[in-house]
């Protein structure tokens, strides 16, 4: 009886421990380490047990999780030139990173993602604390309408490529995937070639909008074009919000495709010193059925930058017009807004325009610059006058001794010839006296 009670108690304890063990295993399954030095036969639970491929990492985390690059990870194009697509069976939210549990494997193990291929994301992804080495000059990340977040701590390095990677919130036009729905892209850092809200080269399939595509740029560097729309048709609205970042290319909200709804580009901040053009309809084929709006609430702009709306002859590209709304800009740049072309309305408070940004105020200092020079020229004669007159005053004093014609050395004013006659007379007297005394002496002798 006692043995039976003991066995029952032991069975109860084991029953309680099994869920604890299962929970621990489940937590460990939420993270998978990966690097070129790993093996797909390993379980990926630690850096020394890392897997060697993304496919194996996604297979280990079918419901989502964190994939930690604990060393260099190389994505090379296959023999048929195919690009990498995350498995469609991996439908959870994933994070790709090189930092885990206080260790930054970028510094301890040179962790980096080396890629010479395009990446297609088939589920929600976040990339942060990551170094991306770009090895292909024309690279693209296709979000396929999924939510993708690029973190602040993402570094993009050219590694044999001439360009950085572009990001498309929609999809690429190919027969391998269905049309993307919407798109939700947020970029907080990194260096990128271009950003596109819609679909790339969409000749047949449409990027069907279901609350998107929505693009938010909070930081980073961008060297190509920023598109709110895309190359294909967007059935719905398209919106891009720029809160920060540095831009070196151009801003073309519409792209080459058509938007069957509204298009909104909102600029709250950012540095656009290298951007010379913002053109809503840069492409001849771009159009919008809804209202197009450019909202400027802040930012730093190139003073020669041009803002263009619908400049077509019949104004047919924007069916409901293009509005430039800078009414929320606390310090509007008058020189930028006043020369805007092709907008149905330009809204801003002129009383808020800082004086130094108005063309009428900034230009005169440039043209009046020579005015500051004349004072220096007029003062020169004042300081130079004494220098030219002083020699004239002292000339008679210094010249008198040089000629010796007007004054004796003693300064008595006696003519020189009078002195000569006096000396000659004295010499005659002396000679006469000497002759007198000599003749007398002869007589006495």
C-alpha cells in the first residue's frame, strides 16, 4: 500500500514538472542563432549551436520569433539566379538582429548580413541592430504588403556595389506571387537607395489597397527617389509621412502608376538640402482619381528647390486637384512656397514667414555688399593726408643746408661773398705786417 502511495505521489510530481519543462523549451524555441559557421543540423539554441541558413531558422520558428546573426551570414544567388523569399509557411512576426541578451555580435564576431540578391518578406518583419553589406548594385527588399520596420541601429555598407538597397512596400511584378494588399513600411535608420509605397513594375497585377500603402520615414539617408505610389495601379489611398532623415535624391509622390484614391505626402521634418525637385507627377503616365495633397509642416529645404503639382495642359493628372498646404508650418519658407507651380491652392500664413527667408530680404544683402566698401575708401584720404602734407612743411628746413646759398653755417644770415672779402682783407693785413717787421729788422742790423 505504501509503495502504491509513493508511486502515485511520484507520478503527480512528474505530471507537474512536465508543463514547466515544456514552457522552458517553448521559450528557447523563440530564438534561433544563425551564421555561416553554423550547421542546419544544429538546433540553433546558442551561438555554438547556430544554424547555417535562413530557411532552417524560419523552419525552427514557424510561428515567429527572433533570428540572431551571431556571425557573418551570406545570402548568395542560386545557380538559376533566384532571389530569397521567406517561407510562406512562416507566417508569424520575425525580428532579424545581431544583438541578444546584452551581446553585440557585430563587435564580438563580425556579424553581418552579406547579400547579392533581392529579399521578399512574406510576413511581418523588423530589422534592427544589424549590419547589411550590399554586394549587388541593383538590390531590392520587397515587403509584399506586409508590415516591415527598419530600426534606428541598421547600418548599410557598400561591399562591391555602386548603389544601396531600395525598399518597396508593395511587391515586385512577377508570376511567383499574387498581388500584394496595401503595405506598411516604417524606416527609422539605415542608408537606402529609394523608397516605393506601391508595386514595382506592375504591368498586370494591382497593388490592392486595404488601408495602405502607408510609408513612414523617421530617419536614415536616402540617395534615390521617394515614391508614395508605385508602378502599377493602387486601388485605394496612398500616404507617405516624413518626420526625419537626410534626402539626396528627389520626391515624386505619384510614380508611374495610377492611384484610384487620394495621394498624400506629409513632411514634418527632415533635411532636403540636396533635393532640388519635388514633382507630384514626374512621370507622364502617373495619375490620381482623388485629391493630391502636399503638406509641409517643417523640414530644412534647398533654397533653390522647386515644387511642382499638376503641370499638364489640361490638368487631368490630378482629377480633384493638387493642394499645397503649409498652414501648419510655424516658420514657412516663403521663397519655396511662392514659386510653387501647378497647385490648385497654396495655403500658408505669410505673416509667419521669417524675414531672412523672403527673397526680397535675402537678396539685397548680396547686392548691397559693395556698399560696405566705400567707407574704407573715403577714410583712406583722411589717414593719408598728413603723410602727404608733412614733407611739404619740412622741405624748406631740410633743403636750406643742402643748397648752402642762403645762410651761413652759423645761421647769422651774412652773405658768403662778404665773408670771403673779410678773410682776404685780414690775410692782406697779416702779410703787410710781416713785411714791415722784416724790413725794420734789416735796417737795425
